[in-house]
C-alpha cells in the first residue's frame, strides 16, 4: 500500500498488487489497484494523481505493462481522473440480489 502523508497524517492510500494470469492468457502478470482513496478534505489537490503515478512506477519496476483499477460505476470523479490519466474502461460488472433474507 502506497500512503500519502501530510504532516504525518495519512490523507490517502493506494493498494497495489501483482497477480498471475491463467497460463493461457497472453499477458502473464498484471498489476492491480484494489483501493485508491483520498480523504474528502484533501481532494482536488493532486494527491490521487500522485498516488497513481507511484503505483505505475511500482508496476514498471516489476516489469508489469498493464494494470487495472476498480471503482464504483457511480464514482464520477474517479472516472474523470482515470480518463484524464489516459486509462480506458475495460469491463463492467453488474450486481444482482437474491431472495436471501438477512433478518433470519
């Protein structure tokens, strides 16, 4: 996890990992960002951009060409950031609900 600090206070983080792909994939290893967060009081200051730059360096140092990052479809600010940084939408995941009742 890459951490953004201001005056010894954590104001953001970016969790990164390298994972193996199935053997039949052309790309054998891929980078993954599982979490990117900046506290509300520190947004719009370039912190998320800097965290992504550091994440890309992490992947580059490990000879990883591609990486993914997941976000909610409702997170318009993240979509704008990722597009501005040259990223493209790779896939869409839908969520459904079953009839399971959690009150039992």
